[in-house]
């Protein structure tokens, strides 16, 4: 028996043509869009259909998350959040309260996240003494909100075997002051020791996987991403699959060094969905974060001679592109600074000469925060896509002014310039760095206003229509799924979102206030607001 639904009594934005008259109603059959038209004709064709009253809301194709870290978002729900901490004392109090509420036994690891030194007095990092005061009887790891750096207290450093004589891995930093550890690490050093921190238990992870999907769905998202799948995560992916926990489509990208093992362990998922999981390709990262001053720049940070640093050599980057070409799979590269962008472009150019197929595999620059206009032209020539973390403008725009000066900060996330070059762009939130709030992201792309109210690069602002394309039809193209997602066209999946306002007609400043009413995955309502 066919499962038929007719969506009506609201505004329907198909994302097919900007100026086309909107249809009155949408007919869905067995989880796919059958057709659109006027209400009467569709009811005559499908008299037994269930009527879904939009109640004056706006129906759109569901959003696609162009880059985030699903597993890390799930883990973050089991950790201490320091997003509201504005002093070391706040950090210490939050962690101690968490330990007390959870009644954690002595010696059990404590994990905290969302720390941002830019919120601290004088923008100072935490000291080892403060870390030890926060958790005197527990090993402690604190993750920076960017995900690229963090802290370990003395108990954690002892367990991990880190001493002042421990060499930092290439592309990473273990901070030493006066011959002693400070507890702070960056990039590859932090990643290496973070992987050694014990994971939560099975039941906690199962609940976190479910809750993380609720978070995405609450923002109208039905396709999500695992932005860096490494072999240590495979047992948890076995759990995810064996318990059939996925209700959203999940596209995972294997870390370059983990690709062979991921390919063997998840062979049925390579390049296609099974149990809602697809391995979409390979992921590398070339530098750090601009707000943490580890992004690799062509010119020094304001008031310094420091340009950040790379995390990979050119040879390694070329090896990654070569592997992607040979495997005929997509490669995503974390690129923040224009120094990292230069490395990405020269390596892609070199490998494309030998493997022209790369130009057809939709290579993606993730973040692209500080790319120069000269680099946008080169990216267009090489057929690279860019997924901008455009919400940086609001969350860290004022920090970027301090780090780079007004001129460079004004060009962050140059969406309008990228579109002028004919580049296919998408937007993301890099969750759990920030929540996957698509309406806030649209507002940032259109208004480009920082927390302090500074408009950064108004010439880089784009229209609400172009912003919507970046999180629907263009995001579907990035995933190679434009034929079945991203717009409300006959034959496509009925992945839908209902909003309480029309983002194309509401005042631009009100975009971030738009609320998701319901989210549908293949015709099934998987989330609705209270």
C-alpha cells in the first residue's frame, strides 16, 4: 500500500528555480517526492493521501551538514562544557561541580570541552596549577573549542607518560616553560595524546549517538558528516551499525593514514549507503585554527613575526591526493590560513597533471577562512569546492580583527568573491565547535556581523537565496547526491524541513530568529518543536 502525503497551506520553496512561482502543494509517495501542483489536483490524484498542514509555515528541502564531526558531537554531550566560562575560576568551578554531580571515583578521567582563551582575562591560557586545582584527584583533558589544541593536568600527563623531554610529533607542540610542562598542547601533539584518553562506556555512547542526531534534526538537518574517521573509532561505529542507531544519513571521511583499515572494516559502505552510513572519501588537515593562532598564514599574525605552521609536508599532501585519485574518491582538506591554501593548491595542481580525474572528484577545501582572492581564482581553475565556516564572522570575528587587523579580517569567508569565480560553495558549523544552527549560519552569510556589531567585509555578503543554496542543493552536489537531495523535485527523497518564517522574505536581520517546526526524513517526521 502506498504511503501518500500532501503538504499544503504554506509557502513551498523548491530550490529549483529562484523566480519560479511556488507550488501550492507537494505530493510525497513512499518517502519520495512524486510531484507538486495545486492542492485540488493533487488531492484528486491521491485522495487517500494524508494531509500535512503547514499552518502558514515554509517548506524547504532539509539541510545538509557540509562538514562536522558526528562522533565528537556525541562525545561532547557526555563532557563538561566550558562555553560559558569567562575566567579560570569559572573553569575550575564547572569541572569540580561536574565531578561532584557525577560522583566520579578517584582516578577516573574527566573530559571538558568548549574552552576558548579569548574569553579569559587578557586572553590567557590556563596554567598547570589551575588545571590541577580543577581536578586534583582525576586525570583531566580540556579541549579547545576549535578542536585543535587543549590541556592536560599533571595526573593526565603522568598517565600518558609525557615529560619535559618528550619530543613533540611533527606539526604539533608540547608547551614547555622554564624547563617544565605547562599542560598545553597544539595540533598533532594534542591529537596524539587525546586518542589515548579512555572512551565512555557502551550505554553512554548509545545514548549520545541518539541525542547527537536529535541535535542535528532540531536544526532541520537530515544528512550529517563524520569529518575524520580513524581506526580508534571503529568499535563505536560497529556499535552504531549493529544496533541500527542511524536515522539520519551519515557520510564519513577516513583519515589519510586510516584509509586502508577503514576500507577493509567498512567495505560494504565504501561510496554507497548501507544502514545509512556511507564512506565518502578521505580527510586531511593542513593547519590549525585562526582564533588559536595556529592557522598557517602567508603573512604574520598582527604584532608578531609568527605565521603559524603546517601539519603536513607537501609530499604527504601529494600522497593523499594521489590516493584519492587512484581510489576515485573525494578528498576533503582542512584549510584555514592562506599559507595552508597555497600548499593545498600547489599540491592539487601537481597531482592533477598526473591524474586529471581529480578534477571530477569534487575536492573540497574545508573552512577556507583566509583564502586570498588570487587563491580563489586558482581554486576555480582546479575545480575545487569550498565549504566556508561562515559563522566564524559572528563567533570570532572580533578575535580575527585582533589577530589579523581589520583589512585581513574583513575578507574572512569570502563567499561573494568565490561565487563570482564560479566556485561551488557550501556552509558548515564544524560541530561540535558550534551547534549546527543553519539559520544562524544563513544570517552570518547575509549580514556578516560580529558579536561586537562590526560588519566584516560587506562586499562579501550574499543573498538569502545563495545562502540557502549553500546548505541545500550545493551541499547535495558536494556529496555527489544532487540527484536525490537538496531540492524539492520529483523523484528526490522527501527530506524536508518546515520553518516558521520564509527566509527569502523576512527581514535579513531576522534570519537567525527563524525556528524549525518539523524535520522529515524520507517522509517520516523525525523531529518537531514543542
